[in-house]
C-alpha cells in the first residue's frame, strides 16, 4: 500500500514537472536541445514507471528495467547543460571538439545503460547464461556508469574554470544566464552520485543477495532514489526557467561585441 502511494506521488509530481521541461526545451532552442530533451525523457520515464508500478506490481522485471535507465537521462541532461554553457559563455571554444566529446560521452552512458539492462533482463528472466557471466556484465555496466559520472564531474569543473577565466577577461555580466545553468549543473552532481550509488548497490544486491532487507526498504528507496531524482529534476527546471532568455541575451551580447569591434577599428583609422 505504501509503495502504491509512492508510485501515485511520483506519477502526479512528474506529470506536473513535465510541462516545465517542455517549456525549457522551447525557450532554450537548438543549443539547449539535448539538455531539456533528456529532462523531458526522464519525466516521461518516471510517469511510465509510476503507472507500471500501479498496474503491474507483480512484474518486477519491467519495473527494474525502467528504473535502471532512469539515471542515464539525468547525466545526459547535465552534459547537455554543460554543452549549452560552453556555447553561450565561451564563444571561442572549438565547436568540433566539443561536439566530439559530447557524442563520445553519449556513447559511454549508453554503453553502461545497455550492459546493465541486458544483465538485469537475463538474470531475472532465468536465462541459460552463466550466473557469473551475467553478474560480471552487471558489474561492467555499473563500472562504466561510474566512469561516466567521473567524466561528468571533470567536465563540469573544467567548464566552470573556463567560464570563470572568460568572465575575468570579459567582465562577463552578459553571461549571467550561462552561469545560472552552470551552477545548476554543479549543484546536482552530489545528488547524481547518491542516486548512482544507490542504483548500483540495489542491482548488485538484488542479484547477489536477493533476501537483503536493503532492497526491500521503502525508506531507502525514498531517501536514496526518489528524493535525489526529484531534487535533480527541480534544480534543472529552476535553472532552465531562470535562464529562459539565454538566446535573446546571447544575441544582444554578440551584437554589442560586433559594434565594439567596429568602433575600435574606426578609432584606429
């Protein structure tokens, strides 16, 4: 009964948050597409998982698979926000290099997610594969996901330092929307780490020690999964809403820089 109440709460909450993700996707445009698209995907996944938990409470496989892929959109959304920050605050960044890094990061996250899903499906469906092999597959997926998070932390810190240097040299009040997004991405990192640790522990214990009280604890699920995911989503949407005029301000900044360059050239002549 308590689990049903939690599922209903998740269903209602993310149905309320989903339009906010759509609004951010519309306002941030092409440069912010991946960030807000993945926030939207996560909201849809949580709505779906809430519905599945209510209508097929005996289908543990479906619920586990849906929950297993829940963290991937959150990490990809953070990467998308960092991508938007670079485009907004660092105009001289190597666009091809940034795009290559972004694509490679998507590949790493997708690989970790696929390995985890394959292992979970085989283990819970009673496949003929060796138990040790499937457990190793699950550990590999968890390890790659942990690597993806570590890379995300390095990426975020590096972006922060680059933007800080740019603001120092340009006296960057114009980059305020970009800084809001960057702070939003930095704030969620501890909560992503918490959610990742819980997800890895949950799956490994479910396979290796299915009788563990930890995996059946509603309190643990609420504190270590539901609450961190909600905080991350709200932080993203808050940052997205506060920086909703980022496209307009970027265009203004670009025009001012162009005017300043023309003025400087005229003065020299």
